[in-house]
C-alpha cells in the first residue's frame, strides 16, 4: 500500500514537471502511467483500497493542478517565468490594425510584384503587402484598394 501511495505522489509530481520540460508529452505519459500503476497496485491489495485510490486520484489530481496554476504565478519561480510587463502603445509598441490602413480604401496604385494572389503594391509612395480576391495581377498593372481587413489589404486590378 505504501508503494502505491509513493507511485501516486511521484506520478503527480512528474505530471507537474511536464509543464517545465518540453518532452512532447513523454514525461506526462510517464506520470500518468505511474498514477495508473498506483491504482493497479492498490487494487491488488483489495478492491476497497483500489477504489479509494481511484476516487482519490480522480479528485486529487485535478484539484492539485488547479491549485498549482492558481498559486504558481505568485511563487518566486513563477514570477521569474511569467512575463508581467505590458506592451502598450504609450511605451511605443504598436500593432498593425485596420485604422492604420483605412485611409488607403479606394486609393489607386501599381503592382510592384506579380500578385498570385499575394504580393507587393505601391500606393502613394508606400510599398505594402497586399492580396487579391484570387485573381492574378501582373507586375506594373494599375490596382485599386477595395477592402481593408485588419492588416490585410485586398486589391483588384483597376480597369
């Protein structure tokens, strides 16, 4: 019975270790096998002991995982691993959003590269990455910006 309890504790510890050591699930699989082994050993002693180990592992493992994720960020090690800094626009960090390209809606330009369906365009002296709606546009052909979807510029050939 003591061996089964030790295997259960080792299995839980190994599963928690999986979060820190990348192993493509191999360490987690070993931890799970250890927990299953502890349940099998407990069932060999008696069906009552096996049932207790089974129910305990089904309750204790998820509860310990939730507690780990709740309290780990507050530990010394957790504070070292988890990024707390925010990357705000006040600090000079920006993301490409649709607002940046909204003024291009309806503007004309030329294809800097062949667009099949993506490539580079030149609009008002700005070289930008753009896509078509699926059609092929040759380099040098006139284009018009028809839609802005986030940072995606959708164009078509100007006729």
